[in-house]
C-alpha cells in the first residue's frame, strides 16, 4: 500500500510556509506580524475544519530568553564589583539572585521577570475535525507554533559549544560566590596588597585575578553576543509544524479519511519562543474533560535535517513533584510516544527507504510538549534534525528560510501523524 499523503501535500506544506515567510516575514511573539501569521493559519484551518477556535493570552515577549540572560548576567556583574571591596559578601547576594533568575526562568520555566517587561496579546488558533460517530471517544491534539525566534549567533557552532558557553558563564558566578564567602570568613587572607577603607586587594585576590580576568572577558562576550539583533524567518522553526498541522486537517477533511471515533484538534500555539506561553495557555484554557482523554503530539521543526526524533523527554527542563529526589527532568508519556513510534513502523511497512526515525530524549532546548507533560497531560513531540545529533537544522538562524527546508522530512512527519490518527482511531472501535 502507498503512504497516505503523497507529494502534493509536501508541495502544499512548502507553499504554506513560503507564503508566510515571503508575505509576512519574521514574527516576534505578540507583535503584528505574529498576529498576521495566526490569521493566515486560521484561514487555512477554516477551509478544512468543522470549526475553529482561538485562545487569547497576555505574555511578556522579551522576558524569556533574553531577559533571563541579561538579568542573570547583569546582577552577577554587579556582584563581581564587590569581590574586591570590604564587603565581598554582597557579591554572593547579587550572584545568587542573578543565578536564581537564570536557573528558575530557563530550567523551571518560571515567570518572575515578567513584571519588568512590557506585555502583549498572543493567540492559539486551532480547528476541530469531528468523528463520523459524532461523539468522540478520544481527542488527538497536533500543534506547531506561530512565532519565530531572536537570532542566536552561537547556535551555528552546535549544541555542545553553546552548552559550554552557558555553563562556563554560570560557573563564573558560582565560583565567585564561593570566593566571596571565603573572603568574608577569612578577611585579609595571605596579607593585603592594597588596604583601603572601601577597596582592598589581598595576595589571594592577585592569584584569583589570573583566571578571573579572561574568564570575565568570556562572560561579557556571552552576555552581549549571545543574542543577535534580528528576528529569524522561522520556516523550519516552526512554520513547518503549523504546515503539518494544517495538512492533517486538509487530509482528514475528506469524507473517506475522516476518523470514526476520535476528534482531531490541530493548529498552532502562540509565543513558544517566549517560554512556551501558548501551550501553557492551551493547557489552562482547554476543558479538563478533553485534556484528560487526549494525546498531544507537538510538531516541532519538522522540515529540516535528515531524520525524525520522537521525543521521550526534554531533560533541560525540570519539574517538582512528590517523588524523591523531588526535582525531575520533564518526561513525556509512553502511551503517546510509543504509539507515535508504532505509527512510524506502520509507515515503514508501506514504503521502504523512509528517513531514519528514533525515540530520543532532547538534551537542549525544548518544545511546547513540556507544558502538557509538566501538568500530567499525555504528550510527546516529533522533531526533525540531523540524525547524528538529533538537533534542529538552522535553529534560531537567519538561514531558517523556506529554501533550506527538506520536503521529504515534512511529508514523513505528516504521514507519521496520519498513521498515529488511524492507529488510535482503530483502538477506539
């Protein structure tokens, strides 16, 4: 048997992405361009879905990730100043507060910094494909995201390089906290070189300055060069996911393809690049009776690379629960990712030579699936990328344009999704 969706669908998805990139362009969360992108997606969903709906929410569009880097780094710089004064303990206070903001916002997705930033309105836009039976026995949710990211120049160097830079910058703050406490407990260790009523420098400071000066210069480059000045097109990240979601609706709108027992909800989350705020709003605003009887598959950057990863976890993000050791990486639900992988196996039986597909845990960055899994809603994500590293191609890069998409990966992600729909629909008979 041939795969369900043929190359006409890959052309549909590519043209969908190309239209938004060429006619709307980059789409910073909450800004008019994102709203135009949401309207475009809504118009496509309206063509194929039985009904569409939006969910409005307000969010701070610069607090994450730019805000957490600048607040965390800025407070640490203030703290470093006090290292060589008579009150070095202030270094520990400023660095601790800075690292608290950086860690809680980045890893725990908290929103403490929002009060310092302007807010705007963003939207989720979704459509429903109701089952032939009329009453759904299960809900399947598919979504990409409408906004695009701020350029990250270091992303071109690869994930290991980015991690080393981030961890190296954080390590300077940690080491300086420890050193400031040593200076507070043992003032004048090894004797003073300069002993001023406010500033003092000991021989121990002279030793510490040897690694501190180049380390601090490195810290400054991370702080001021981590973000570029432009917003990227986001063809792959993540108009590709929106395109697949709309293609799912297009395919299932045909009478012969409509599911018998399940309702399919597909569309786009807003403001993912601002800290997965759209998916957070979706989980909050969607009726509990739907979420409790649903599987969610987030379609993230499924138009690049040479393979597909089905995410079992997103270990950069942490959640707190009652089980020891109480803090755990975000884990997705096996009921979802195992079924998605089974859908891939079904695709492979129908056609040989498909792009490689694996169950993997994401170690850096994340998807909208985190907001479902942190609340216990069954979810996983499908991500395109290089099969060697399973990281997104042209991530947060000015090279993330339609011309660099891989249509084969787009079509593969669509067919896995459609096989997943058929698999769950048959289970509900």
